[in-house]
């Protein structure tokens, strides 16, 4: 059978505090305080297209792993949370390296508002998307149909409880804007490192909300060693 090609149109892009992939929560909803905005592409800035959406508390986002597009595909991948050295079937994981690099995230819809220039804008909480990620579709989350509390989490279930104790002392704490502080602490507690890296002397860093955050991890304790505003870092 011949391979059929299909194309999808980007309807919107998300704007978050993560300009790079490092540090982004591994699943949506893990850090509920993260705030993002969804801005529609000019063709889709039609208020009627989101009529009634404000009645839903959560929505599904169908999006593209735009930084992970590859030629070809592999039937197995190495999930980072399994240490990066154990292979699992690609369809048993949420790896970005898939035949079609499509992601699916359930996020809380905080509000829908109309901007004079941007048209309808969606403000959401708990997204796991990089800034600028293209969105293919938006659908309402239906708790009576989309939620299965009794479902099994497979090999990912034991990993859910893994958290780090975060030490963020002065003067670094005072450098974090108050609206971003809770989100940053939760992101760090989720352990943004690759699971196969355990060197306690290694300094890790990622960009969040216009800041470069640098830290070390020893056993189950993460210590923030430096926070630099991007403007200072780039000078």
C-alpha cells in the first residue's frame, strides 16, 4: 500500500517562559502554576471560533514537536526517565521522536479574552510546551469521557513520585519575579536533568522567564548556585 501524505495547518502558537527545551516539565499539569498564552495565527483570529470555549475548565492541545523533527523513525526509543539506556516501543512512550512528531497536552484554561491586535487569546496553566511551539488543534476536555481515574500508568507510574528538595537562597530568590517563583521552584523539584546524569559537581543551567538558572544536584537535593538576567548574560 502506498504511503499517504497528509498536511496540517498551524492554527496558533503558544508563548511560555521556556525559550529552550531544557527544564520544560515532562508532562502537562505537573507544574500547574506555569502560565502561558495561546495566540492564533492571523487567519484564525476569529472570535466566533472560540465561542463557548470559556465554559470549559480544561482543553486539549494538539501540537508539533517542532525541535524534534527527523527524517525516518525508530520503532524503539530510550525514555530519559528510565535512565536513557533501556529501550521501549515508541508507541509505549511519549517520546518526541515519532513517525509523526505530534504532542498532546491537557491544560487548564484560565481565561479567554479579546485583544485589539491579536484577536482571541487563551491564557492557560500547566502547559509543557516551549515558547513558540506550533499548535494544530484545540479541543475541549470532557471529564466524563476523557478521565479514567482507574487507569494504569505502566512503567511510568513509579517515576511520578520522584522529587528533589530545592534550595534557593538569597540573593537568588529575590531576583525571581514573584509571579514566576512558584513555577520555578516546582520545575526544579521535578528534576530537569537527564536521568542518566548524576555528577554532583556538574553545573546545569536553563533559561526560564528571562533568567539563566544554574544549579547542582547532590543525591536528592538541588541547590541553585546562580541566577542571571539574560540581558546581563548577553552583555
